[in-house]
C-alpha cells in the first residue's frame, strides 16, 4: 500500500502535535510569590500547628509500636 505525501504529513502532525503540546505544558513549573495568593496563608499549610502535629505523631507511633521516620528515635515503647 502506497501512502501519499499528504497522508504522511498528516500523520506527522498527529504524532508530533500532541508531543509538542505536552512538552510545552512543562515549561513554566515555578510559581511566583505574587501568584500564590490564598495558598500562601499560614492556615492553608498542611499542618497549621506543627507542635500539635508532632505530639500527635509521637503518641500515634508510640502506641502503634513502630518508628515513624519523622525524627523519632524510639521504638514502640514511647521512649526516645
């Protein structure tokens, strides 16, 4: 089966077009400080109270008999 030049051109566009669009989507990954808006507020952080979160993690990992990997040195007994 012989392909025409027009069909070859169309197939190149269909293959390379989405590839170039996908690569162009990754060109600006950085977020400028003025673009952060609401997400930069302290209450939008994953842990708005880091001391309370550390205490909760300590209690959880001491009761589960495991070490958390979050700077806890002790084992399941709760001692460090």
